[in-house]
């Protein structure tokens, strides 16, 4: 099962079912959460000496997790101080049980229900080696004000390492947006599943290192919730990674047709072709304007090429429609768009080829721009159609500013996929994949060094190459996006982010593939 990404209401229902139907008491879940928090802290800090730890606790169950953390740190020889932002008599339920245990063990408790009492304490946070943020949980829906805001700001100013329980206080689990003042954590340990704020920018910038911890919530309960937003992880990649049998040949791994390139943009065609080859496609043919074909024949030694009729601007002409239909015969997939230009004849050609193609088709770049004024023609009804826009291209398709798209990427992609019966790969940091059935997958790999020309062309080739190999279409997209980002990450480790080029992703793709082939 892919790792799910939940909102606060979904997590609340899952907790309730775990307690009421499965029968795991809330106090046991709280104990497990505290233990996992301590484990993650020690894994990150690896303390050799006792630490002074300030544990800021709110009045709810998030604070209850904090009391468990205090107890286990105390038993490990550390020096925790519980700072309760309220009065002990206000604490109820499972949190009260764990607060009483901590106090009975002799752990120091400081009650500060008001800003005035906090100021009287004059407690220098810089004297602690660690601050544990157990103030506010995943249920927050509006910006923090008053005393809590003051405490959060003081924690952020302290310069001390911060570990947040479940979610940095001040963030909402339901949105990627920062709704107000929030803790900037170095470590966040969340339970059972990730939440939207943990994964998507800008909120995820407050999370630090994210650990998703198992606290014994049964997988069945999560499945029954029917969550449709997923985080791609290594386990999912292992499950869908294709294994080759010994008795096979190139014909078993598909023949991809890529239509790409124009004068000055032959590089886009080459990168797409190389991406398809490196991902294991059996045969690749790149079709390009006639005058561009000699360039491709020199640059691409393992890729076949085809010369198409061209316009006076050296772009593909509408006269190429019939030859293209012949080229599509015997192919297992089509990719169209990289570097094709905005020439009106070429744009008409793109519309005609896409509308008449019966092949699984991946549309990118100028292929998408051809539908900017007629998005209703972009439909996958009765066939397999994938679009791979960046936010600007998506904005042109749906007549929305890119900034608005970035604020609600998952739902915008989900709706477009369902309305147009196609798959969307919305490129960028945390690339989003959506399916016609309404499933959404968020990719965690990739880095800012990949924000350079040509990386999208490589991705188009990789995705289309996997589609050509006849993998289930959603699996092909997940694999292509994840491995593309992982290749960029491996390149950045060796070269640094500032100096990456699209070709470096191709160079490191074999290393990314080997990580899973060896297993």
C-alpha cells in the first residue's frame, strides 16, 4: 500500500476507529507516539552526554505525547523540563494520565498559563540543548495568536534545535500554505501517515527532517478510510520496479515514437530520445523537421530518426500529418511536444496527431501549448493520454495564474484528470501525478539543481519510454518521476546543485536504476 497523505479529519477518524473498533486504547497510542519521538530524537542527536530538554506542552493530546517524551528521556538519563502552557488541573483524559505519571516520577513541571507568568520565570531557552514542541497538533485551522504566538516566536529566536511532535505548532495539516506564525523545526515526527503540510511547500520548509512513525495503527483502518492522496516512497518503487527475464530481446521492451525539435531546439529532441533509451526502451525513433534530422543523426547513435516535411521556419509542417500516421504503425507509444515551437502550422499538426492517435500518448511542452486555446479538445476518453505540464503550461490550459495553481496543486490536478479522462504530471518541486480515477501521487525526490533547461525533456523521454514498455500507465509515471528526481539527487551529491545540467540526470540514471535492480 502506498504511504497515504492525510488531512486532519481523516487522521481523526482513523484514530477513532483504531481506539473504538480495533480496541487499542488511546493511552497506548500516546505511549507509542512518545517512544517513537524519543527514538527519532536520539537517532538525530546521538547524544553522548545528558541533554537539558525543554518540552513545551499544550493542553491537548499533543501535550500528552510530550509528557511521554519527558518520561522516556528522563529514564535515559536526560534532564527534561515540562513547560505546560496552562494549568495542571485543566489537563484531562489520556494526557492527564501521562502528566500525573511524569510528575510522580519526579520530572520537573513548570505551569505557565499566562504571558505574565512566563515573563516572571525569565527562562533562557539557550541554556537547553533541545526544545520539544508538543504545543499544538494537527487539528489547527486558523493562525496562532496571543500567548502561543509569543512562545513560538521565542522558540524560533532561540537558535536551539527543535523537535516537533506530529506537526510544527502553528501549521495546519490540511494545507501546504503557512497560515500564520509557526515553529521552524529541525525534526518532525508524525504518526501513521504524513499530512499535507509535511510534504508540500511552503509549509514543508518548517518541518525539517520528517519521520513517519508506526504507532500500531492497523493498515486496514487506513485503507478503509479511502484516502486518495499518496506519497511515493522506496517501498512502492520496489513493488512496481520491472524485472527483466533472461529470454527476451529488444522487441519485448517497446518501440517509442518521439515527435520533437525545430530549428534551435534539436537539443530537446535529443534529450527526450536519450531519456527513453536510458530507461530501457527497446527501440526509439525521433521524428523531427527535415533540416534538423542530420543534427539528430550525428548526436544520437542508438536512436533511429525520421525526417518530416517542414515549414519555412524549420518546424514540422501540417503536410507531415499523413507521414506521421505511417510512422505510428508498429509503435507502442507516442511522445510529442519537446522543442516543436509555436508555429501555427505546427500547432495544428500537433492537434491532429493527438486527436487521431490510438497509441498511449505523452504530451509535453509545445505539445500542450497547442491546446491552450482549446483545452476541451485535450481528452483521453477511450485512450491513454498523459500530459506533463509545468505550472505555467498548466496555467495556460485552465486559465489560472501559476501562483494559484501552486497553492492547490493536488486538487487542481485531480479535477483536471477526472474532467479530461487523462493523467497529469505537474512538474516542479514535489511533482504531482494524478489519474483519471482521482488518485494523486506526490514525488519526494529531486532538488533545485534540476531547475534548468532540458530536464523536462529528459523526463518526457523517461516516462514515455516506460509507457512504451507496456507497464501499467500509473506505474510508469510513478517510476519515471521518482527515478528522474533520484538521478538528480545522486548527481547533486557528486557535483553540487548549482552546476547540474539535464545531461547529468542521464549520466546518473544508471546509478538510480541499480539501487532497485540489485534488490
